[in-house]
């Protein structure tokens, strides 16, 4: 026979202060776990959403990022007329792009980070969905004008509409701000490729982006380009390219999340144990009475476990509520591969919240195991005499 | 002191509870010290930067390189004692996982410009005489088992170039996870666009007072050229790498605050239980003449001792573990991973504070009860 749930609920309510303190301890553990995981998830989602399924990116052989890659204009011409490249009318859907970095101070600080500047052509906008000018206007090809990601403009000095920045001897004017549905380009500044090429005196492209006809063409083309011994190039699907980039930063964060939340969980578990031991001790007589009434050892055990898990779940819910306002908060850090800024949002997703809830419940369960076993082992006579 | 025995008896009365509370303190403080060390290690680069050195890089960003020809002009600036290329090669040893910094420098000047690097004079000479030579930090030796005379190949994705070096010495001091080699040597091997170009110059000045003037003088020479420079003290340069991590710093502070707060709840809850259970005893103590202040002090003493024991073990463990296993070996860009004395003292102070705050309310409340109220307690 199981004890009625009411028994547990009343017990929880009677010891309000103690219950709340324990619940909060577990809650804070859950909050920290969620915070770090939300950061890692933010990076993952930004990068994994950045690649289009049928886009292919071509880099120089041996390059780890667009920044240290370089392709000649001949390379580009060879690539765009390959079989399998999608076309719009007669024009292949392909574009060369040029990447560079500018160092900018963060808002309110004297130092900052490197922001990626991408030289783009008209085709770049066709190959990437979601690009949207939210303030000002689009840059005019041929002019030293730039559009800046809204997130970058918010985080760095001197990148708002009307501001100017210098690359080499050319002064660029920011004419607009853009967003791009949370993709990695929201960490960038976009300018006209021809203007950037002449400014930086660079003939070559950093990367070539192409749309292919279908999935088969993607597989065939990436293999064909990468395996061609004369080209010395490396082709990969844009998706894979961005997914590879997330490795270092988000992997480190996930490791940190596990390390911190495990240690905090141990601490919270000890605290939960203390509370439950005290509860068991205070209710010794009560346990005796329940046993006399015919409740089995097992129902005493489950009642205490349940009570503790309930407290833990309350705590986890508090923890989740505390972490929830972080959802979509924008932040940024450096991509340690290229030393350039990646801006992204914290993402407290549903599956993360669910794992946080389970995590909290497990802390409660493990923490109450020993005290509950103790409660169920009392001899009736001893318990009543306590 | 005459109450010390009473306090200790009280602490030992519920051994399991005391043990659990102390364990909770131990893990929390270990965690706080670990996180604080992440923060201080991020700052070590700028803290240990030489006040006599400047770094000159392209004004736009490190994504641009400077012509080697700048060097002669930099050397003419009054106050400059010595200058040399200090160029990021980005070479990868076998696999990206083995990341370590490697720089092309002027081997003949390295010892003078970066005097922190310690190596026997004979090794310096062999290094200088061998154009293909390289020197490595002691920690790289620990990590990859490099030995003098060994040939190693670094592949640079920046220059798409694999270069073989011969290890000619092992230095200690400063960042022991870096490899230095001759700029002259790779300069011949680099593709045309990378020839006679460097990512930064390292500049030694005569006195720290020269720093602002010299950096301004250098930047004004190149202001209107294709390759304008930004020259700053090594400290500022290191700081710029720290600000790159952006929001991560505040984030770590937030986590530390959450841990401290949860510790406060744990301690507070335990002490509240302890005090409540002893309400009757407080009545007895009062009845035999104990003053409110003394009773409060007894509880405070108990919480403080528990907090101190927990802190001592947690902080001690962190110190012991991080001093015996140098995590700095494995974390890219970290020179070391050793808690600073300030961190240890601050963590200890924090636990004392937590101990005090955790008990003050319950102790004050219970000691304020009248004898009758306290004795009548049903706890």
C-alpha cells in the first residue's frame, strides 16, 4: 500500500524554509548547467543553420578556414562551368568571395576583437537565404560602402550607420545594418568584393561558393574537385564546413558544463542528503506510527524518495525559470581557429530544459537514497520510542 | 577560548551532518578556485608582459601582414634599443590537436629582446648557427617528447607550406609552450606573397617611459603607407587577446556567483536546522546564566570552524591537484594552470563570510528567546 501523495505534499509545505533552501540549491545547479549548455547550443545552432543544403564551398587544399585560403580567378572560372553546378538561365550560381579581418574595440572597452569583413558579389545574395537589411540601405557595388551585421554593430564601437572605418588607405562608410536569420554571417561586415580586392591589392579569392543541382551532384563534385591533383583545392558541402567550425569552442564549453555541473551536483546532493536526514530524524516517531498502521517498509522508502524528488523537481523548475531569460540573449566570443569574433545567442531549447529537469530529479533521487533507506529500516518499537 | 571545547563537542554531535556540510563546502570551493584560475590564467599573458617591449602590427588587423622593410625604419626611432620580426607561422605539428604557438624570429636577437627565455649559452650559439634550427619550451618537450637534434615538420595552413626544423635547444621561463625559429630560413621557402612579410615586430625600448612616445613615433612613420602600423605595449597587445573572449569572462563571474549563493543556502539551511534543534538547550544555557552575546558567539564559532575546515580542504585540494598536474600543458594559449595566492586568499575569505552570514540570523533569533519560550520549544 502506498502512502497518499498528500502526506508528502503536506510535509514539504510544513518545512517551507528548509524545502526552499534545498530546492534552490538544486535549482542553482540546474541554472548553471543550463547557462553553459545554452551557450554551447547557441554556437552549434548558429553554425549548423548557416550552411545551405545544396551549397558547396571550395577552399585551397590544406586550409582550415576561409581566412587562410586562396583561389585564383582561373580556379574560379574552371569551377563555375563544371558539370553539376546549378544555373540561372545561362549564368552559373557561383561566386568568389574575399575574407579579411579588421580589429575593432568593443563597446565600453579600449580593446576588442577581429571582425570578419566579407567581400561579396551580386550572386552571394542569391546563394544565401535570410539576408535582410534592417536599417539604412544596401551598399552600392563599386563604392567603398559596407553593411554591418546588427549584432556586430551593437557589440563594437564605430560600426553604426554613418560611421566610417579604414581598410588600408580606403575609408568605408557603413550604410546599413543587416540580419540573416541567426546565421554565422551575423558576425560579419559585408562589402563589395571588387572594392575590397582593389583596397587590399588581392587578386585571389578566399573561397568560392557554388549551388549544385542536387545531392548527387554535391557528392560527385566535392569528390571530383578535392581529388583533382592539378587543382590543389578542397571542396565540401557548406553545411559540413560550418559544422566543422563549431568543434573547438562549443566542445570546450560542453566539457566545462559537464565539469561544473557535476561538481555542483555533488555539492547539492550532499545538501539534499542533509535535509533529508534531518527530515527522517524528526519524523522517526511518525514513521513508527505509519508502520504500525500497516504501511510497508517499501512504501516508507518510496514516500521519502518521492518527497525528495518532488523537492528536486521544484528546484529544477526554479532553475530553468532562472535560466530562461537568457534565451536569445546575444553574446559573442572568438573563434580560436581564426581569432575572429563569432556573435551568437544563448539558446535555452526545449530538449536542454528537459535534460535539466531530469538532471535535477537525479540529484534529488541520489541525495535522498541513503536517508530514505535509513527511514525504511527503522524497527517499529525503536521508532516509536524515539 | 574556554568555550572552544563546547563548540567542538557541538560540531561533533551530528558527525554525519557536519561531514556532509564540509563535503559540500569542499567541492564548491574547489570549483570556485578552478573557475577563478581560468580567469587569472587568461590574464597571465598581460600580467607577465615585459614593460620594455612593444608589439607592432598592421593597423587594420592581424589578418594583414607588414613588409620586412619596416624594420630598418623602426630601428631609427630614438628610444628603440632593438627590434626583430616576431611572425606568427601557425604551423601545425602532425595534427591540429597538438596546437602550440610558433614564431619566426631573428635568432641572433631573440635572447636580447626576450631575456625571459633561459637557455645555456652553448645552446643559443648552436641555434644561431643553424639556419634550420628551432628552440622549444620545456613544456613542449614534456608534451611531445622533443629532443635536441630531432627533426620535426610543421605545416602552416596560412602559407600552405610544410617546413622541417631541427631542434637545437630547450628554453625555460616565460611561456614554455612556444617554438621559435629563424625568419631568414622560412622566408626563402614561403610563396611570393608571403616573402619579406611579417605579422608583427617585437621592439625593445630603453626605459618603460619611452613606450608611449616610441609607439606614437613608429605609427606616424607608416601612417600614410599601404601598411600602416598599430604599435602598443606588449601588455596592451596581450589584453587585446583577452578581450577577444568577450562575454565569457562575465559569464564565468556569473557562475561563480551562483555557486557562492548556493553554498550560502546549503550552509544556511544546515545551520538553521542545527540551531533550531538546540532551542531547548539555549533555554538551559540561558537559565544557568549565559548571555545572549555568548550564545550567539558559540553558534558563530561553530559555523566558522566548519566553514574553515571545508575551505581549507577544498582550497588545499585545488592547490595540490593543480600544482601536481599542470593543466596548462593541455589547454591551448594557457601558459600554466596554477591558482594565484590572491585567488586562494579570496576563496578562503569568501567561505568565512559565507559561514558567518549562514548562521547569523538563526543564532540571533534563537538567542533572543526568553528562557520559558526556549524551554517550551517542541523541536
